[in-house]
């Protein structure tokens, strides 16, 4: 695995050089972070860390609909964050299937690359790799649009739940597309270049309508995976929505779709996550999960010791990336964990902007106190609920 990674990194360096980067500034050396699904490479550790953490969140959501064995890819997806001088493709991102069955994702890493588009790029690359690995090259070129768009919006709303209000209002003001159009639409054959955000609404409501029907989770996953393999699930879905009562009238798929859309748009939606989800996520954000390898030196840091290393560029970029992620997801935090989330943000700010160790220790003390208070509150609430 290490040899393969080094080889791919060298290939990426050569590719960037061939696109016209004849002279690179010293501070523009490549940085990388990898996990089981993605290898993210770019010039700035802050950006690399942000996309790396976003890719893990994307894979976590995707596991709801894909087989765990199916996403145990032999090689992670290579994600290249390319600033304008090194982006030799049209659009905001490009997905390529290499000859050896490796999926590569190139992202034009400029201000125009929004969080929503980044989510879509990662989702499309992940599902393309899944189709390729589990169903072959032809399936990867016939990937249906709706699972990509539905997964994208689920990931995006997981980070920006307040956007649900705009989504609902936008959908209410639009004509509902025919379900056959939603189901039959396929992505173009890779390589693919995208330049504009797409309309995720119909695919999002389709996935949520299927879930709201109480359909067995195995059937839901099967429908999703068939669409990833390029299969039209219209007949299978029509069969699934029929009543089990022998005397019941058959339900037309289009009738089911439009009635379901009207029902979902009339509901009220809860955008805040559970206390446990907030606790686990916030704890992971505050931890240094692995040693940081800086040149020939390995540092094992935590929130108490990181102050002494705060001026190192690599540490500052790492802290800034975590701070950016916290700000993105702040609206989703359960109210019980809002205070520790806020104080963790202040702690990150102290690392980035303050010169006084006393101010940092003060911020650390407040965060640890808020963290303990939030956990105590969760324990009390859960005990009361379990006693009812």
C-alpha cells in the first residue's frame, strides 16, 4: 500500500509539472492525507485536511446504502486539489478512470469551488469507484444520476442542516419532474467535467420517500446499488410500493411519486442532530488521532501540549482546517453540546491568533469545563428518558 501511494504521488508530481508548472515556490510542496477510501493531495495542508475529513464524512454517509465489503477498495481514490495554473481541464472537477482500474478526482481548487460542489465531486467519485470495483468498467460509465445527487445532498445537509428550509421552499416553487425522468437519467461517460451546480432536489426527495415508506432496509440498499450499477429500477420500485393486501388496487408509480412529494413537503423537519452524535463528532474534532509526521520528527500532541508547537506552519494549517470544519457544522450541533463546540472554536482561535499562554490556558479550561457539563447533561437526560 505504501509503495503504491508513493508511486501515485510521483505520478501526480510529474503530471502537475507537465501542465506548465515550471517553477514552484518553496512553500508549494505537495501535502497529502489518506484514509481507507481517499488519498487527498494538494499544496496546502489546511485544504488537504479539510477535504480529507469531508471525504471520511462522505464515506460514513455512503455506508448507509452500500455494502461494507463493496467499498473496501484495493486502492483509495486519488483526489488532487489543483489551483488554477495546474487545472488542465474544463469545469470545477473531473473524474477519470485510469487503465489499471483506479479512479482519480481532480478538483479545481479555487474560491468558486463551493462546499456543495466539493461534496458532489467526492460522492460521484466514490460511487464511480464502487460501480467499477463491484460491477465492472461498463457499469461505472452507466452510473445513474439520482444516487449521486441524493447522496450529495444527504452529505451536504449533514453539514448544513439549516439549508433544508431553502430546499423545501425551492421545491415547493418548482414543477415536480416525472419520476421516469429522475430514474432514467445517467451521468456522462467518464472522464467527466462539471461546471455548474446541479438540481439535487428530485433525487433527494425520491430517496427520502422510499425511506418513509418503511421499506426493508435491504431492499432500499438494493435499489440504490442497482442504480449505481446503471440499472433502471423503475420496475423494481413499482413492485415494492404495492400493497400486500390481495384485494388492493395497483398503485401507479407516478401517482405514488406525486402524492409522496406533496406529503413530504407538508412536514416539519428536525435539523439538529442527537446528543450522542454531537458528542462523538466533537470529541473526534478535539483529538489528534494520530502522530503528526513533520519532516524527520514525529510529534504526539494533544490540546494541552499543542501550544508549544503552534507556530509551526503544519500545525497552524491543521488547526485552521479543524476550525473551518467546526464552523461549517456548527448549525447542526445539538443544543446540549453548543457551549463546548463554541468554546472549542475559541480554543482554536487562541492557537491561531493569541500570543499569551495564559489566554490559551484560560480558553482550554473553559472548553474542558463545558465539555464535562455537556456530558453530565446528556447522562441526566438519557437517564430520565430511559426511566419513562
